[in-house]
């Protein structure tokens, strides 16, 4: 059962992708290239309620993955990687507050809730960058997890630069902000999905103690 729960990360990534795709299909005129993902659940967004339900599903899967990933790394004696999952859990717990602080749609008057949305985003940034980097550093020398560790570190570095570009595009109101943001968030979801599958495979009977390299 614990091994199956490791796939909750893959389900989380798929739920997040579904939220973006479905939201874009339901909202006529929505631009994935220009608009941020958070517009889909902003105050006054046409399909906010149903998309928020999908996001709650995403958060549930993500939290389950964070806990099971932490327990898996701890059982393997990978303390640094376990700390990476703690950062991931912190990111997910903080992100739950987005439901209380929806974004203000572009062109509307700034509100307290919209301002707090930006504050929460600022708080989440170090966790978003740190989770894949710290997890990856802790996996580098583990049997069967080394390549995934380097991939994890690379994802963290990409998130750092894409996140910085997103902040620049947002501050200067540059076009194609939606595209840049999707590179940032898409990398995080790709990392979550890949790590989930890697840990699931690594926990196969016969290699669960980490002594046999599954690759």
C-alpha cells in the first residue's frame, strides 16, 4: 500500500494539468500564452468553483506524496532528500492559502485578498526552488536514484531561472507572461511526476532496501 501511495505525486501532477487544460477550455478567450494560471481561479473568474475543486484534489494527492516520499527517503537513510520532501510539504501547505486569497483579475481594482495572493506567492518561492534541489542532492549517491537526483537538481535550477523570468515579466507587464510562468510551474509538476514514478519503481520488491540498483 505504501508503494502505491508513492504514485500520488504522479496523480497530483496530472490533476494540476487537468485544472489548467479544463480551465482554458471552459473560459472562452482565455490565453495560455498571455495569462497566468492563477487567473483561472481569480476573483470573478467564470469557472472558479469547479477549478478550485480540482485544485483541492491536486493538493490532497500532493500532500500524500510529500508524506510518503519523506517516509521512503527516511527508510533509505537519505536524510537530505527527506528534508527536501519537508520543503515540498511546506510549499503545498502554504499553497492551500491561495483558496482564501484569490488573485485579482487584470484590470480590476486591487483588493486585500489579491495583495495577499502575491504575498503567498513570495513565501512559496524558496520552497519551490529548494524542494527539488535539496531532494536531488540527497539522492545523488543512492543506488538506483543517482540519475534522478541530478534531474531533480536540474529542475530546481530551471525553476530558479524561470521563476525569476516570471517575476520580471509580471513586474514589467511583458507579453507572453503565461508562457514563461508555465515553464516554471510545468517544470515543478514534471519533477513531481518523475520523482513519484522513480520512487515507485525503486520500491519494487527486492530493491526496497536500496542495495540493488534498478536502473
